[in-house]
C-alpha cells in the first residue's frame, strides 16, 4: 500500500506508553510524536497546537500499532471517489481494527455503523471498508480540518463516552470508515466505568447531533451491547437512559 501524496501525519499518544511510543517512533510516515494527557481533550489539543500535520493519528495507551497499521489507514484515503459500487465520500476519520493479544476483536473498540446511509455503506463495503457513524478510542486517524471545525473532545464527557460524543459530532455530516487491513493490538484492557459511560450516552441523547431515528437506534444498541453482561440488567440500563434523557434534544 502506498500513502497519498502531500499528507503529513502526527501521532498523539494518550498518555505516554513505552510500547506504543516505540511503535510510533518507528513509523516513517509520522513527522512528530506528541505525548499528552491524561484526558483526550488535552491530548488532541496538544497534537493540534504543537504540529501542523494534516492528520492526527490518535493512539491510546496500551494499543500497539503493527507493521502496516498506518499505511493501511492512509491507503484508504485513495479509495474515495467514484467506483463501480457508487461514490465513496472522502473520509474525515479512519479507524483501525483493534484486536486482543489472541487476535480476537476487542469489543471496547468496536465502531458503530451508520443506520440510514445505505449507499455509503455499500460503496465502502465494495472497497473493503466499513462505514462508521461513531468510533472508539484505539487507533484513529482524524483530519485536522475536522478538528478545527468541530473542536476538541468535550472535557465534561471525560468519565465516559467522550469518544462516541466527539466522533459522532464529527461524523454527523461527514464520512468515516473502519479499515480492516489496519490492525493494532490492545495489550492493556481498556478501563471502562459503566456508570460514567451510561451517563455520557444519556447526555448525548439530549443533544441535537442526530439524524432521523438515530436516537432510538442508539438506545437499542446501548441496551443490547451493555446488557450482555449478567451484572448489567438491560431493564436497568434502559431506565437510566430514559430517566436522564427521555430522548429530548437540546
């Protein structure tokens, strides 16, 4: 795979991690590595302010890119445009496939596919990509212009769902794709707080960053995904979301 011309990439580690740092510094396409945190709004701010790169590669601590991880993300930029399966919009965000040490998918990093844009979903699939509506921290390549337009991850979401809120904001009217050929390994399990995550998702539902029936789909996916654990009652999850949001929009 070859990277597009005239694209510069700065990597942002959140927070500093020896294994992640070693992988990023060995990547020839990265012009600079920025270590910042401990919260993502601080990390993205530092990467944006301290570099002039066209794209920021946001890599979570404990996630180790492999050989070809970044190259596959950059190669996906060349796939936008007209094709036999239809037009593929240019992305503003690309997500790697995050796996555990044994090669199985990491559920805490799985992106969410769009609900209603079937044409883009099909065009992306024909090119070996998966259209994304929300993405999770792990290995994300984000267009600098999108950050400039939409701003940073929200500090008040830092205890949970800041990645869903931020990427959802960016991708409301723009395209993003998961790139299966771009693989990174989560060496350290992601620490997630159930209460903070649910509170963050409930607050998202009160906002206006939605299209059509997306809020109902978001509640369904939340209940389905988080209710898989025996300790997390789907009824309790639904009650918490309803009690805090009632699907109201700001």
